[in-house]
C-alpha cells in the first residue's frame, strides 16, 4: 500500500490533483470572504463599548461553535430549489461549499479578532484620547497595531476550512471532478475500503495543516518577542 | 476654573469615587495622593473624558485643550520619533518638535527605536514626550513616573516644571509618592476609598495635616521611605 500511496503522491494522478485543487480553491475563497466579514465584525466588537455588546458577544461565541452539519443544513435549505435562494441553482457547487464555510468561519475569525483587539484597544483608546486622536483615525491605528495577530486568526480560519467535512459534504454533494474535496474524498474512499487515495490525501492535508500551524506559531512567537523585548 | 459638583462614579454598583464639590484653579499644580483604590485614576479619567461619572457634573473643561497621560500608555509599533510626532499630525515641523520633546525627557538616543521594544520606563518617558509636545490648558498625568528610575524621575520633574511655567497650564497629576507631590504641586489632595479626605497647600498639608486619616497615611509613608 505504501508504494501505491507514494505513487499517488508523487505521480500525476488527475483525480488527486483535481481534489487538491478544488480544496485549495474553496478554502482560500471562503477564508478570504470570511476575513472580509469577520475582521470588521471583530474590530467593531473589540474596539468599542456599545449597548448590546454582551449579547452580540454571546451570539458570536455560540456561532464559533456552530456544528458544521447545522451550518450545512441551513445553507442547504436556503439554496435548495424551494429555498429563498433556490433560483440561483448553487446547490452541489463550489460556491455553495464556500457559502457554508463562510457561515462557519466568519464567526471564528470575528471572535478571535475581537479578543485580539480587546486586549489592546483600552490602552490605545486612552492614549489616543490623551493626545486628541479620535474617531476613524483611532480605529485605523488600532487595526494597524493588531495587523499581525489578525493574520493568525485568518490562518486559523483557513485551517478550519481545509479540515471541514460535514457542511461541504451536505451542500457540495462530493461530486467527482466537481465538488469533491480532500476531507469528503477521504471519508468516501475509507468507506469503500480504498485506503491508498485516502492515505495520500490525508498526508497532503496533514502537510498543509502543519504549514499553517507553523506560520501561526511563528507569528505568535514574533509578536510575543516584539512585545517583551 | 474646573469644578466638580456631586460627582459619583460607580462600577458594578460599587461607589469608587464620590466628590460633593471640588475646584481646580487655572495655572495651579495639583497633586493627588492616596493608596491604590483611593480613586486617583478614576478622578483623572473623568477629567480626561475617558470615563463618564455615574452622576454629577464636571464644569469648566468645555472648549479647553486637555492633554492626558494614562497610567499605562500605549507604545505604538512604529519608531519612537513617530510615536511622539503622531500627536502633531498634520504639522510640517512635527518631527522637529518631537525630537525636541524627546531630548527634554532624555530619550534622544532612542528616537529610531521601535516603540514596542522599549522598557516600561522608556515607554513612559516616550509617552510623556508625546503629551508634552503640544500645549494644553489642562494637563492630566496619571502616575507619570511610576515606572521610571530615580535619575529619570528628577529629569522628568524638571521638564514638567518648565512645561507648566512655559504654558501656564493647570496641572493635575496623581502619584504614589507624597515626596513627588511636595516637589511638584502647589496643592495636594489626599484621597481615601474614593473620597477626598483633605486638600491644602503642599507644605501645609505635609507638615500639619488636620485629618487623622491623612496623618496616618503620611506617617506610614515617612516610616517606609
């Protein structure tokens, strides 16, 4: 089996390459869109005190732990033929998988961003108020100061996206050469008793996860070094 | 003149500051002393406008230029010079004035260093330069030398005196050191558990305090200094 796995990994198997391609395309797209939603959402929560902040924070924390199958179910119902966006015919396509992942990942990025910002915002706000810097300029300075930890939250979102299986299976349908991604392929191949492709994909997934985690670790170490030097 | 009337500040239902009446006259230097939790920071934050009183009125700050140095100022990740110049954003001579302000706090050798890499004492001096680079009608400093060493403290106190003489601003600062209050302030206010216990000319309050609580605080300080 090892020989077959290595042949798959280093050979030119079209299905494996296609699965990796769809996975990366879906994960990158969903992470980027989630970052565009999650970062402003997190900054708004972390940098300001406002009425309803506690309830918004609780909702965000709940959504951070949203079970993927629930997210998949919601998106499935919305995109199904009789659903509100049924006319778009997006079900069982990569965009549908991206939408499901955005529902899952945006709150994670928002929650992490809010934590990052809330650690620095009180001190930045006091300092800026003391020298007459207010409004948008103060917010921009806060965002600039948190930019490196923001990368960590986006990478965490990407890590979640690439490893997710439940929601993408439900709305993507695991269609060969169309919506099959690494996680759904591993599950299917394992169920069929064809372990070579499953193991090969598992190795690729682990390597990607390792790279993402290494980047996160490096950024966190760098940030800590800068703050304590 | 700044006036506080029936000012109360509560956090989570607990009264942390309660001042029925208090006035700060223009051009005078006021030192707030008291132990941790006495309400010094709360009072300064309310005057700075970063915290609103639960009830009561603060008058005399509308339209005034108010400078404020918080207890834990933020050191931005850009250079020390830019950290100070940011207070003068838009002025052509911002960097030149920032350089002068840094010299005044003894930080001329660190102008190119990144703010986030400074030690606690250096960051505090940089933050002081950032405030002192502009002119204010009212200057509020929350423990401006809490992280600095003795030599830097002398330097900073001299700089502060010169700044006040030059700008004629009202200076209100808090300190853990009654000796510093004596050196810098015209008037000293002793706070305890969120209440103003005693207020008076610095020399008078130190040498003949009237309230037993002030006497106890100063006795404790003189025994431990």
